C-alpha cells in the first residue's frame, strides 16, 4: 500500500487528469490536506481507512457528476488498498461566456 503522501499526490494527479475537474478543493471549514513532515498535499485527506478527494468541477459539465467522480475513484483505487474512496464536489467553476 502506498504511503499517505504518495497516495495523496496520486489522487491529485488522477483528479486533475479527469475531464470536468477544474481544480482541487481546499475544504470548507477545515483545510483538506495530507501532511507528512514539512510537506503538504492540498485537496486530499488520507487516513488509515479513507481517502477523501476534494474537487471543483468545471461547468458546464462534460458528463454527469457521478461519472466524473467514478473516473477519479477508478484511477485512485489501485493505490488506495482497502481504504474507502470519497470524492467531494465542493464547488463549480463556471466557464466565461
């Protein structure tokens, strides 16, 4: 199983490579991040049982949100081991007309 920081980086890369994702979210009330030593990966919280990936989706959506989040989870699952995967859509970034 991947280390927490490595897993967080993998999740960020997977999310940003997914069509419909504008950016990583930062958390609403508490910063969404994984820390190890002096390093921090923002947008992903990795703990012993769960990986929570925070995203900002691009609007208009290229496909339904469940498909976007499912794609992210499929990309991260091989590295996550037995951890549960959760994708939180924090906001929508509306494209300029």
